[in-house]
């Protein structure tokens, strides 16, 4: 009997998984594989919460596959080396994967495709993690990508109306390869369980989403981000649950795809300002100030609450993310790349495209960014979005003097930005 491999990456589910469904329809036996990429693991702390989460999700997949008489094959190392070994061990006809649009993943998949095809093994890729891929929503005038969100969203909605996306029909799980493979422990992979857990997503409050989404104390957002990141739910399964009144929520999911296509078409944003006219900004980059921000010791209660929530739980409410990011870039004049890197280290839902896009938005350097002179007043933001300090007091019990005066910082930011921005 011939075998094909389904390679799990950021799609950790058995249902509504495009490439997995295709593999199961191939008429061949499907061996499911996951590779812990050593290059990614080597940069993470021993108790990284995301590795714990991935490991737990893989264990659940393995249990489900055991009930079907199959197993999840888990390997660790450089993906190319793992594939070389794998192709020697198993007689494989083809490989099925879902597309991944991050630059590192694109390069990895190109290498593996070349390798496997050189051995006569097909490498099939499918769209899965988005409703519309990076080349599906382009400007009709010149077929170039959109760099402004609103026209992108309008085009996205128009296309969605024409071709609504639904979850796939149930797949036939009888076609998994019958095999009993040993499943590793987290320690085998070189990690230990994190104390930080991932909260389940919740779509039951969507009716209140538009009204309360900006108020962290209401805690009415979906907590979907980690699950969309690792694919424990598909974007189609989420959209299926939305009603006509959930347009604001849908527009947030469109932001996710907007930033994914920005990263795909403009991979230089990883290190550079999207708008190069901001390249002349002279960041202060004071290390002591950065430490205070990281620890949540700025003396601005909403900023401090957000940073402490991030440090303790791996999550921060979106409104508060905007406030802390603005504070770092504008009040402290610290390069957005520093803040982005800290978020990347701590966020459970860390996603290169969304993190980079939102940081550049906050710094004013992004494609469709907040104008540079829009400087959040963290005290006013607190009064407006957490007036009874219910959220803030959960994280901050002592009150420190502000590390910098708001009016002074605002004036300084305006001067530094103005001096650094070149005219087009
Ligand atoms: P909900 O409000 O319930 O939103 C539903 C979903 O819509 C989210 O899960 C997410 O997939 C998407 N979404 C919502 N807001 C945005 C947005 N502004 N940009 C892109 N997608 C969005 N989100 C990440 O997923 N990963 C990141 O690394 C990330 N970094 C960020 C950094 C900064 C500085 C800022 C301001 C925002 C960042 N966001 C990031 C966006 C947003 O804060 C989170 O997606 C959201 O807070 C996650 O909580 P939720 O799932 O309850 O959101």
C-alpha cells in the first residue's frame, strides 16, 4: 500500500484542515508528521509557554490518532535533515502541507520541495490559514497589493460575498496509516512545562463585542489569537459562527489577513520601516527606560498593568497593547523594533505579521499607520477605557511616580519625529 505524509505546522487539528483532507482523499495511507524545528527551539527559553501549548495540542492529536489505530510521528531537528532521514525510513509517494506565508517558512518549504521532488516525491501545498491568500486581494487597477486597510477590507468583503468560504466536509479518517509510534515527552524535546497556560477561545460574547471590545475590564474579546496562530481552530470555522451583526469582529479577522499579505509582499518590513521617510528618526533607545517599560514600572498605571499582564500571562488586551506600544515609541523614543522583539518573546499569540504590522502602526512608520502626531495620553486612555481601574488594579497595586512627564514627552516626540521625517 502506498503512503503519503501530511506535515502539521500551524494547523494543529484534524477537522477542516485543507491539506489533511486532500491527503485523506488521495486513496493512499496518510502518515501524520510534526517536526520541532531546532532553529526555532534553540532561541526559546526552557519553559517557553508556546512550546508547552504546542506539545499539549500534539499529545491530543496523538491520542485521537491512536484511537484510529494510527500515530502522530514527532521528529526534531533541521527540517531538511529530518526529511532526508524520513524519506529513507518510509516509502513515501507525496507530501501534503498547508501554505505558510512567513518569509522563513516560504524559504523552508522551497528547500524541502526541491529536495523531495528531486527524489520523485510530490510536494502539494494548499491555502488554509486564511480566507484569501496574499495574491487573491489585489488592486484592480494595477494588480498590486493594497497597502491601505479600508480598500483592502472592502475588496475582501466583496470577494467574500461572491465566494463565501465554508468549513470543508468531514474527512474520512479510515485512511490514516495504521502504525504505533512512540510519542516523546516534553523533556525529550528539551523543555519543561510552562506555568503559563492558554485560555480557551470564547465566541459566546460576540453580541457585546462591538460595545465592549475596547474596555479591558469587560474581558469580552474572543481569545482566538493563539488558536488561530497554531490552527487549533480554522478561520473558516470561526467565520461560520458569525452573524450579520458581527461585522466589527469580522473586520478584526480581516486586519489579520491584511498584515499577512503586507509581510508576504513586503518582507523587508521585518527589519525596516514600511515608510522609509521615517528612517531619519533618531531613537533615544535608553536601556534603563526600556527595562522600566518591560517590568511595568513606568508610573503610568495602564501601561504598567498591560506589561505586567503580558509578563505574567503571555497575553495583553488589544487597547492596552496600543497604549504601551505608543508609550514606548513616542514617550520614551525607543525604536519599535525593541518593543516588537519583546512582544515576540512574551506573547502566546505572537505572529510576525500582526506583531510587526501593529508595532509599525503604533510607531507611525507602518503602511496604514496612526499619524506621528497622534500620541496617546496614557492617563486619558485610562480614564476612558478603564474608568474604575478594575483592570488596572488587578495588575498594579502600588503607585509609582511617572517616569516622565506626559507634556514634556509629547513635545519631545513631536520634535524628534518632525526632525527625522524626510519629505517625499
Ligand atoms: P479579538 O478582539 O477577539 O479579535 C479576534 C481576532 O481578530 C484576533 O484573535 C486576531 O486574530 C484578529 N485581530 C484582532 N485585532 C487585530 C489586529 N489589530 N491586528 C491583526 N489581527 C487582529 N495579534 C496577534 O495575533 N499576534 C501578535 O503578535 C500581535 N501583536 C500585536 C502587537 C501590538 C503592538 C498591537 C497593538 C496588537 C497586536 N496584535 C497581535 C493584535 C491584537 O492585539 C490581538 O490579535 C488581540 O488582542 C488578541 O486577542 P483576541 O483574540 O481576544 O482578540
